C-alpha cells in the first residue's frame, strides 16, 4: 500500500497559474479582510480646496474645481482693477520741455522709468500770432484703474495749479518766450480704454481721450478747449500705447498670483479668457499618480532681434537700428505663448526718419519632444509721423487674434540656435523697408 505522500503528483501548468493567482489575491487582502487599493492619483484634499477657495474669494474672485483635473478662477474686471491698483499707485507720468522740445517721462508699476519725445503743439490763428505750446513740468496727480464690460479703463489726472503749458511766439524767424501768456490746463485728465479680446490680448481699438479746460493766466479763454485736448491726445497716444501692454502684464501677474494659491496648479498651462466684463483662468492640476516619476518638461527659449529700418528720402536716406532680446520658459505641450503678443506689437516703438514704423509680434509652441516652433508677423507703416496708421506692407504668420498662419517661421530643436531674416518692403510707395534678423535658441531647463 502506497503512502499518501507517494501518491502526490506535481501540478500541471494550468494549476500553477491558478495557485499564483490565488496567492496574489491573498496578498492583496489586508488584516481586516479588505482589498488593498492601488496607489492612485494625488488629489487636492477638501481642506486644501477650502483654503484655496477662501484665499481667492477674499480677492473678490470665484474658484471652481472641475473634477480632479482642473480648476477655474473667474474675476470681474472690477476685482482685477482693485488688485492692480496698488501697482498703479507707484506709477507716474510727467510732461515737460527742454530746449524747445517736449517730452513725456513715465513709469508703470515695477517697470523702469522711460522717456519719450513728443511733438510740440503748434497753433496758428488768423493774424500775426504763430504759437508753439509745450508742457511745463506737468505731473500726474493720480492713476485710477476701473473695470468695464469691454475691459478696463485707466484715468490719469493731472495737477491743476501753476503754469502748466509754456507758450512761445515766433518773431522774425526765432521763438520768443514771455511774449504771449502761458496756458493753464484745469482739471486735465487722460482716459485710456483697454479693450480686451476673448484671449486676453489687447484689441487694436484701445484708445485714449483727453479732457480739461484751457485758459491763459488771467482766465481769458483764448484757445478752444476741443482744439487743445485733441492736440494733447495726438501727442500722448504713443505714450499710452506703451502704457497699455504694461498694464495688461500686471493683470496677468495678478491672475497668476491667484493661481498659485491652488495646490498642484500648473500655472504655465493656464488659459486666460475674457468675456462680458469677466476675466477667467482655466488651469490644469498636476493630479499625477504617486508612482509616476517626475519629469522635466520645460524649455528655456531665447529670442534676439536685430531691427533695420530704412526711410527712403529724395536727397538722403535715413536708417535706424534697434536690438531686443528676451527669454521665456515654456512647458512642453502647453498652450501657445509668445515673446511679444499682438497686443504689444508696437512696444517699444521702432521708427526711422520720424515717419517709417514697423510693428512685429509672434507665436510660440513647444511639442512633447521639446521642439520649439515660432511664427512671426511684421507690418510697415509710412506717413507724416511715427504715429501713422497708414499700412504700406506686411508679412503675416500670426493673426492679430493670436492664431498661426501657414508653416512656422523657424523650428528649433533642444540644444539648437538658428538665425533667420524677415524683410517687409513698402509696397505702396517703394524704397522704405523694415528688416528683422531673428536668433532663436532652445535649451533644456
């Protein structure tokens, strides 16, 4: 009689698999008999959500979590204006003259102070008077930002006491001071409307208006208010066009500050939008499984630009050169961004001969391999001043709403640097041109 042990046989292969499966199931059961859950995605805890909600509501905005994948912040333009206002309290605008020429010196938020030459005001009424009018150390008194249904409105008020605009009269070919009384600009103010597109870029219809009453020292109203206000508006339009992109940057900075109050928010992938007086930011959350290894997915991009502008003249051509360089960090597969969006196409202003101006802007994308693509646009304007809106030539790779047109201007892989030149000629009158040599570098962070 065979013993029991001698009757055992080795299990077949199917039996081995069954034993392994049973073993795995037993190992997945905890001490209390419950199944052990796999290590899933990290989610923001209810307490973290509540803290983020309180922080954002205290700023006058709303926060909505859209499942585990994203969150949405919505702020009225009035709430954003209140957040930006402290930066504007440290801003300034001064109008003055030096040696017969007029200037504007301005500063917005933490930016450095800039000085821009503006045109004098000339007034030639009937009779012998031939007047040149220049600002005389006129300082902004306050800058107030308010929200509107279309975007925001910046109101700059000026001091209204003392001599404010110096008047000179031309006698026998030379300008003389003290021949005509100086002008007072009472309750002077400049209002700049920042009209926002749906993608939060500045609209081209953003504009400024000027108001106030004008009189000579004695109070005698000798020059029409409408004439002087229109002239001041024309002179300051270029200055405020430099202002507006800076304010748009302050708005984005405030939104990013709110985004950072949300744990695991991927701020670089935030998508901004504007509609009916509300600014929104939709931001994805990290929400990555604990077992997923962290990965570096950001490229450091640098774009240098060398500008060359020609003003074609009958007797002597005039040329002007400018140089710019900027660096941005862009996450792979993030939404499109830009070194210079269309809303800042004329900032800083690039002009030659006082009449030929070029504007440029771009769009940048980085794919999942870190390859950077850039589309560029350039427009050439030629008129009687650098403020002319007479468009005489263009090359469009990015529409004004930020969408790309055709193939990228340059494709640069990680570790590469590529240079390429774009030129736009004056197709209406000939001779004038604008040229930019782009040098684009792509580095892993």
